[in-house]
């Protein structure tokens, strides 16, 4: 039986400017060119963004794969699948079932209107979207070293909105000094104990988080875990916010609305939503008018909130 698999994905959000669209198209061409170099064994691009690199950990039955992926966890409705117990996986995974309950801790609110204008970052073999277990809380920590004045409320409000839309219970574990990393370990026993590392929300800079360079103002994504070909579930994630750019935005009259929209957009990626070619939705690649979550966003989050419980993780 194949061992567990880790995958990580970090979509990015940029401002809505024609010049940046041109730059984005050029960047896409560069990624395509980079794929050709991969055939020759060369490494190209941001592995968390383009999702092209795979690293094997260990060997034999307990081998794991840490692989950047364009797809986040999916919602499934089958029971836990058999596989190598997480507790037997060495230092890469915590003992299974931490805080896992028999039933979901909450239920996602019913979206006000029907819409299929949403996409999932990742799906399981049965077509269900990859998501977090709804039967345990999603803990998070915030690196507040560069947090703009008044931004704490924006993060809290965005998380409350996301919790209502998905039914997922969020728990704030307080501030952290952990810095963002493109190869963040999902299990950090010495820092967070015998559980999956909490979601990291970091106010940072392009110098510390290179994926924020240029017009990018935020990135967000999650790591999923699976046993062999079994169902995948997200176990932790990270969200990086460009503190200097958002500080500048907050000085404008509608800056708080825009910053909130950015945070919600990145939380949408953390939860498992992909970009959509619909400018009405908040998950559009470029935020125009920051009107909050639209019907497509809410319907996609509602589906993600119905993921299967995972006592085996």
C-alpha cells in the first residue's frame, strides 16, 4: 500500500490593473517554458504556486510524498478509508483524531441563491472536493509583527464570515512568531504539540515572502494528506498578506472593504476554492468592487463544508 501523501497549494491574488494582466500572461508563458526545462531536470518557478515538484520522504510502506499541488482537499461522504495509521508514520504526522468528534461541529449556512459559478482546487477520485474535516476545529495563529493598525478586526470578521459559510469552527490560538515559508511543515511537534500545525496567517513583506512580489497582495493555500489512493483532506494551511500594500490601502476611504475582500479571497483558497472566470464572484482572480462573497462563492464553500470527518488523520 502506498504511504500517505502531502500536497500543498498556494494561489495568489493581485490587483485589477491591465498592466498586471499583461504581466500575468507573460508569467504564464514563463511557467510553460519552465515545464520544458523540468524534462531536463531543472527546477523553475515557485513550487507552491505552479505545483510541479514532488519530494519523497522515507521508503517502503511508510513512504510519504510532499508535493505542491494545484488542488486543495475535497469534500467526501464515505467513511474513513483503511490505510497506515497516522500514529505510525514517524515524525511527519501526529497521532490521529485530535479533537475529532463524531458529528460536524457546525453546519454551513444555506446560500441565498443557487449558483454553479465556483471551482475547487482539488478533488478526490470520486469527484468530491477536498476540504477540512468538519468534525474538528480549525486552529489558527497570526503573526502580527507587521499587522496594520485596525487590521486585527478585519481578520476576525473575515474568519467569522468564512465560518458561517462553511460550518467550520475556527479557534484563535493567539499570536505567533512563525515566519511564512514556501515549504512549511504541516506537523511541528516542538512548536505546536502533537497535532497538525494550525493555519498560519502572516502579515509579511515581499522580501520575506517572495511570492508577494509585484502586484500580488495576498496568497493562501492548504496542505492535504492522504493514505495512498484514499481520500484527501486538508490538515493545515497558510495565508500571507502584504502588510505594506494593505497599510497603504487602509488609508483610503474604501480601504477596509478592499482589505477584507482580500482576506476573504485568500481564506477561500485555504478552504479549497479555485479562481473562476466570473467577475461577480469574490474568487475572481482580480477583485474589482469588494462586495464580499457572492452566490457562487457561497455555494462552493457550502459544498466544502460538507467534507467527510477524518478520525484517521
